[in-house]
C-alpha cells in the first residue's frame, strides 16, 4: 500500500478540528452539471453540500480559489507579483489572520463549524488529487480558519476599508480632511429591484439581483445550486472560495446585495509624545505603540523578493505612519466573523419570519439587502455594524485619538436601529448604491433625520445617475409588466443633465466654446449631439467614454474628490483633447458604433457591448488592443425572479462569461452572447427536472 503523508495529515486535520465529525462520505454527495455547466450540488447533510461546493468550485476555478487563500494568508504576491503584494499588505494591516485565529472558537455554532470543516476538506481533497495545479508549496492543507479568513477579507473589501487605507498612504492629511469618506471613492455599482402586486400588472412579485462586480478574479461571481436533506435548496452567487451563497433565491424567497456607504471605518490622528518615541497621548496619560513588521514576498521574474513594512498596534487598532504623523484604523469588519454564518441561515430560511430572524442576527458588517418572497413581501434593509459613538464628534472626519470618548467598544446597534422598509404602499423598492432614503416612492421614503447621525448614511441629496434614472423609470409606469421590469434593469441611458455626484456636469464639455477651442470644434459638436445613451449602436458614446476615462485618470493622479466641482474647464478640455487624439489615431473618426470600440472578450470571442459607468446596465472598461476598450467591471452575475400568484419562483440567470474559467471547458465563454444581448437562461430548483436534463452526474473524489 502506498503511504501518503499528505493523506495522513489531511485526515488528521479533518478529524481533529474543534470536535468535528469524521470525514465526509462522498457517496452522500452528487454534483449534477446542467447544459450550461452550472453545478447543482446534492448532499444528505449541509456539510456534504459544503464539501461538494468546494470541489465543484475548484473544478471550475481552482486558480482563483487559491489566489483568495493566498491573499488571506499574505502570500498572493508570491504568485502574482506587485498587485498581489498590495493585497497581502492589506490583509496584514487589517490583521485578518490574527483576528480570525483569536476569535474563531467563539464566533460560530458547532453546526456551522462542521460546515466549514467540510468545505475545507473539499478544498484539501481537490488539491491532493490535483497536485500539479497547486500554485505554491505549503498552501495546502487549509483549515476552516483559512476559509473564514477568505470570507473576512472579502467582507472587509465590501465595506470599503481599503479606501481609508489608500487615503492614509497616498494623500496628505490636509487633503484627506477636506474629503467626506464617500466622495473620495470611485464609482461603483450594483442594483436591486423588488416589486409586488401593488406595482406589477399581473399581481406577481419580481426581484432583480444585479450586482456590479469585477467580471473575473477574486471578487467575481460563481453560480451554484446547493441542495441538502437538511433544508438547503438555494441557487445564487458566491465568490470563488466562498462557502455560502451570498445572494440568490430558494423555493420561498430571494434577496439581492448591493454595496452601501455609511461610515464603517474610523480614522484617528494620534497625538505623539513631543520627546519620547512611540508614546501617544490617551486621556491623562500616554500609551505605547507596539510595532510589528509585515513581511510579504513579491514575484519578480524567477525570484521572490521579500519586502517588509513596519506598522503599529494601538488601543484603536492598526497604526500607519505617513509624512503627517501616525493614523490609527478601527472598523468592525474584522471584529465580528459571524457574517458568513448569518448567510448560511439566510440561505436556509423558508419564510419572511425565518429570513428576518437570520437578518436580525446582526453580524453582517455592511451592504444593502433587498428581499422578495412568494407571499408578496418585499423589504429593504441597509445593513452595517455600527458602534455606539459619541454624537458630539464628526465621525466622517479624522478623529482625535487622544481621548477615550472616541474609542468605541465592540458593541453594535441592532438591525432594528437601521434604515429598513417593509411592504411600502408604492409596491416597489430599489437600491443602486445611493442613499437608503431614496428607495421607493417619495411619500414612502424614510427620512435621514430619523436615524442616528453617527451612522454616516448618505442623505437624500447624495444620489447617483442610476438612482435618478431608476426612480424616473419606475414612476413612469402605473403598473409594471415583466418586459417593463427588464427594460428598467437593462437601461443604458444617462439623465439628460448627468445629474450624478459622479462627475455630474459633463455638460461642461457640451458648453465649451468652439471659438475659444477651434481645434475641438468637431469633438464638441459630437458631444452636443449625443442622446445620452451608451447602447452598443450609439455613435457618439465612444468619444464621451474616452473623455470620461481621461477625467478619471486626472482625478486619480491628482488625488481630487470624485465630483465635478473639483474639475476646472482646462481639465475637461485636456480630457476631451486626449480622447479626440486617441480616436483619430485608432479609428480615423470621432463617430462610430460603441460596439466597435467597447468589447467583451474571453478566449476566441470578442463581442461588442454597450453600457457605461453609472448607467443601470453598468459597465466599466479598460484599454485593450488597437485602441479599443475591454470590459472588466459591471453587470456580472444577474438573477431575475418572478414569483407567481401561487408563490412559485421562475428563475432566469446569466453570468458574464460562463460557469468555468478553464480554457478547455465548453463553458468557458458560452454565456457571453446571452449576456451581451441582455438575455438570460432559465434555471430551476426542481431536482427531477435537473436530473432529467443533466449534462453530467458524478460524485467528487
């Protein structure tokens, strides 16, 4: 008999973790691939399904799973170089590993620990049986704690802590203090819509789950269907390496997640001792900073260069030193690890009451939650972990670190204190990353003045183009039919005056003087004739988008706010002139169909596509070959749900590329045409139907 130390060690890991059960019996796990390659994972227990999910994810995207594991353990730079090392340092600064190791035992129920054990076991077994695909020695076997590290790092990113870190590193503190937190961020996306019988033409309930995420990589969506004899039966999206469905639909209900932007991270300026090093004032005395070295390795060709940076620990949290002094970070996303277990219970909820019981566990550090069910209930809650802060301080500014009055405890407001809508009379709810106080008809909207000001929610004035557009489109219908629902979701127009906080006065370009700028006469006329659409056939959109991208470059290079009032006429002119030069060089014209410029690309497929930043069918693109653009962020994984009058869901989904990232898979890019053409595939939760139409049925090893 061949002896494998790996097998022995992996088995011991599974058997010994925190009193877990014995290894998963793979005969209880079955993976059914449909005609699109989407895995429907059936298991006797929830833990069986977790094992199967890990296995199926590795089959489809083992590389990205490993990248997330490496990042969570500060080792991604060893594989991907400089960009990976930046993420490694982010993990070190936010102390993901330390916090998970310290808090794991007390954060989860025994049931969920078994689930995490099984997921880790599935990852380890796949790595053991596919050793040539393992990227770095020592990465496997992984533990359940490693899985939680991945999920925690993901949630930290979703709560925008990285923005605060970037600002401390890259901006002088004078500029930092002039910027409110949200205005310093790049435009982002995600839409969610819920309509019930008060608004739909046929009395059905509609739900649109429409995240805008990177189309590939660590935070791209992976579609899966989880079914167990213990109550799981949910289809939806998770990230490669995620152990639960992040948003999706089961037989009874569904929900969407969008990023929100309340104040989820605090920055403190420390008052250092005038003579003694590493001492900072705190109340009537001084405390000492504890230095720690963060060491990562960066791949440079065939070598891996070690890089070390010094940081510190204070009573507030990690401290970063820049040219202006010492700044401490404090945020809840690395303090409460149980957000993933909350997702697990949301996955299994069978009613409005059960779902809200899970939601009110109150462990999720951020994101909006838009819900609909077969009984016709719709709900919107803007979630976050908010400490009990002293309202006499401006928590959106840099805080004094010399007083205990700004040092909040790890005790957070219950969900009942947060903005939440249940079945508004209007019959609809929506969120497009805008203010939670613009979520339905005007007469049903909540008022920001009714909520704790230290939460830092955007007020009613902070609305983006997608919010304005959604509000106007929805209100234009007395009743909404299914086709109307899709029309709203796939809208690609800007408002006529581009009334967004995101570079909200592109009209400045249209109003430029052709006499003052004669070399830009043709370009200005193109902008003036634009109908504000970013659809694939629009011939004026390319010049506008190239100009927009140039403005973003100006903003990023100068550290300005992401808002129009930061830009001078000269900077608008600079951006337009550069766009004109680019188009003349590569296309010999300033007018051509947008689809000839913006491409959706994977493998041997290159398809023209519409969409732009901050339209409802959002799209962001980056430089591609021959002067063209290539999509990389935007409409990614989409789920459209129609709950009929009997409460049964009809589910339609589409992913940006396909179910697999493996180039030799038939499902590497087989959904691209559907996605570009704004079409979907019909999915089902019915076991009999899934088996009858299966492309492949098998058990993991």
